[in-house]
C-alpha cells in the first residue's frame, strides 16, 4: 500500500558522493574539480593530496567517500574506478555588512557551494554485467 521503490539515481557500475554546504566559493571549488575530472581514482587522490589549495582537503574527503561507497554499497573494484563527473553547484550565500568610512557600510557575501563526485567502474567485468 506504500509508494513504489524509487529507481536508483545512477547506473549499477557507478558510485557517487556529495558534499553540501562547503564554505568556499563555487568558482574556487570548480578549479579543484577540474583537476580530477577524468582521472583514475587513485591518481585523483594523489593530485588532491599534494595540491596547495585549501579546499583540496575537503574534496579529497568526498572522493574518499565515493570510493568507499563504490566498494561497500555497490561492490565495485576500486582499482578500476575513474572520476566520471565532478560538478560544482551554488548553495547558500551569507550576507554580512562591513563598516566603512563616514558611516557607510558595504555588503560582504560569503558563498557556500556543493560538489558531487561520480565514479564509474571501467573494468571489463562491469561492462559485461551491464550487457546481460
């Protein structure tokens, strides 16, 4: 009598993780996402490990979560995972006031963003199970 089960949001050979409310602008976060798009998962982890950008540590946690989701929830081989998508979206923007000279004030915007990382298994076994 309840609702029907919702279809999965990704294919059987895919895994994803999302970081919401990251306190960094989407433009800066997109620079980091661009570094890892299309790379194998281990190479992407290494890129983020040695990146000098502050937000790389947060993106690395999300990538690690996506790898763990692939292994535990979907049973995928972690050695054949590739970062298929890494896209960034806008989120909340906090508005603050900054005092200026002569009794004036200016608006300071502090943007939040979110990043979604989608990993895809590229092994031969995953492709044959899709065809069956």
